[in-house]
DNA sequence: CGACTAGTTGAGGTTGCTCAAAAATAGTGG
DNA sequence: CCACTATTTTTGAGCAACCTCAACTAGTCG
C-alpha cells in the first residue's frame, strides 16, 4: 500500500489544513534500495526526513564495528529527531524505502509560525524520549527471552497501527538487526527464537513469526 | 551556592527578558528532604518542575522492586520531560533539594505565545533524547568497568558545567543508585570501584572520587 | 551501647558471549 | 533454469562476566 506523501501521517496526528498544504509543498520524495544508507551519524542535518514507505533502521556505531540499533522506523514517522543540527544516528534502509525530505530551515519557519505544529513536534519528542526509556529499561533489566518476546509483541503492535495485521507477522529485518536492537548477539537471537518456539510461545516460518496466544509473563511490567 | 530561582537556568539558555519575567512569576518554590519523593510515575503531571538546588534522581520501577535510574538531575534542569500529561518516571530527592513548580497549562500558554520558548523546549527535548540514547548505547554494549568509568567522567563533566570542580568529585548518590543507573548490582559497583582503584584510574575517599589522569580507553567511542 | 543502614568482600552459579562449523537462503551469470 | 558463490542463520562446545546469596565491616543515630 503505497503512501504517496509523508505529511498525511505527520506525527500520527492531523495538522491544520493550511499548515498541511504548505507542508506538502515543501517535501521532496526519494527512494532507497535495501541496505542503502540514507544519512549517517554526525552528518549535518539540513534535511528533515519522514518515512513514506518501507522500513528504516536508525543506529549508532562504535569504533569496533558494534552497532546499537536505536529504532525501527515505520511509515509516518520521522527519521531521527527533527531539527537536530547534526544527525545523532545513521539511517539505513532495511527494505526498499521511499522517504520525504524537507529543508530543515523552511520547516522550522513553518513551525515557528504555527504553535500548533510546534506542539506536535514537542509531543513527538515526548513520545520519543518515552520510547527510548522503555527500551533502556528493557535492555538493562530483562532476560534475553523476555526482551525478544517484548520486541515481537511491540513490533506487532506497531504494525497494527498501520493497518490490519495477519496472524503471521513479517520480520523484514535481519537477525543481526534485532540483535543490535536488543543488545544481544545474532547467535543468541537464534537460540532464543528456538527456545520460545519450543515453549509454544511463537512459531517461526520464512514468512515471519506467529505469536501464539500465551499470556505474557509480567516480570517486566511496572508498578508503584 | 543557593540558586534562588530556576528560570535563570532555563534549559541552560537565556530566554528573552519579557518571557523570563512572566516565567518567574509563575514559579512556586518547594523543598524536599533526602530520599523524599517529589512525584511518582503515572501520576498526573499538572505541575512542571525545574530543579533549583540539590540532586534528584529520576527512575522507573518494576514490579519486582528493581529500578532503572534514568537520570540524575542537576540544578537548572527539568524534572522529566516538561508538558507530559502523565509522569513517565518517579522523581526522588537524593540530597536536600529545592524545586520550582510551574502550573503546566499556564506554562504551556506562555510557550504557545512565544515561538522562542517553544524552540527552547524542543532543543531540550533533542538533548534529552540524545542523552537517553547515549545511555542506552552504554548499557547495551559496554563492560561494567567501562560503564562505571564513563559514568564518573560524565558526572564530573556535568558538575563542571555548574561551576569549577575540585579534584575530588563528590558522589552524593548511593551505590544502589549508581547500580540502578548503570544496570548493575551494588556489589558489582563496589567491586568495579575497587578494580578501577587498583588500576590507578581513580581514587576513592569518603569525600568522593578522584579521576587520576589515565587516558580513557576508547573502546566505547564512536566512528563512521 | 545497640540497632540499623550502607558498603565491601567472598564463593559459587547462570546467562549470554566467543569461536567454530554446518545448514539454509539469496544472488549471479551462463 | 541451473550451477556456483556469498551471505545469513542455525547449531554446538566451552568460557567469562556478572549475578546471587551470605557474611562481615563501618558508619549513624537514637
């Protein structure tokens, strides 16, 4: 389902008619093949990217080749924080993707003229901080099995936001990407998948993964 | 050095004169004793808090009693993300603290009237996301020793922002707090401190810690 | 002085990592 | 379409880092 333009999905919220129109005119559409880099950490961020179609992974790299995947970006979301001066993460296409680029400074002006839009960006930031913190909570306090399960459940939930999801949830990203997202090694991901399958919590096929009902263990939930 | 009012330190940046004045009139000063709770996760966030004096720790709790400390807040910073509807973290006084509370809705209006102030909040958010991501990078990819060292170096740097720092850097927080911040156990913190001391990288006393020159191992740094 | 809390130290266990190799999958060009 | 290669994923064996449980020390405060 091709989503022609990013703005419709801006922050997952509807903006005002007027602002929306101006916004659309600013955007320039571009495509990337799987594995292609869209932008890199520490580059100047003159363009603000929104994702129209496909799957993108945002990551930070360490000298020794290790990566930390910060986020998998789905259509309708920004690629990283809008309005940063310098990119704090690299963006890489996972599938074939289509992005919408906006000149940062013009977009900024647009935003300064509209408190409503500013509020949208602030809300986006709030969600982003919250997401990152939940992720951090997971990485620091939860076992490999729970982490992977939480990832699968969260992934399905996010896909469900975009439209109805089939029983079999696709996993377009590589094991390596999941590993780098969850702070584990690909081998461990593989073993953990096997272990979850043995416990009848999931079923894996070439098409993706089926989450087979089993009530989630709540060890990782919060309480006062 | 008592900092009478939070606004002077707003986001670490100077706001415009007019806005600053209105801002100051809104604030209400309050004090908390060490270990006291300032607000809790999932409470409604009708008040936006800025820290005037002391040290506060922001954390998330898990059912089983484990905690994840998300941030140590120093004077001049917000307690959590401003303008959230519901607190995503709990705030607890580490030392005696003095906070400045603003009614969220009025502050929001003030912000909507001033694009400049909105920009400040957005910039704060950008920094906040970046900080959290760096933290995540550390937790997921780096050894206990490197994590603790990175924490100490970062802590000293943040103190240095507030004013000149003596050779001996104070550590007002407990081992437990550091452990929960770094995703480790207090015992491991203790052992790691000992190990770092043996390697002559630090010296610990009751007053705090001395970072003894040693060039930092760059295993945790980033590169293209 | 005694009770309490925080911090340190010790012994042993587990989880997830490392290294290595086999199996499956995806590309590529004839 | 098929053979051939490159890449990804799975599986196995051994290991190290950090955790757990427990005892001990050192402050603190009534």
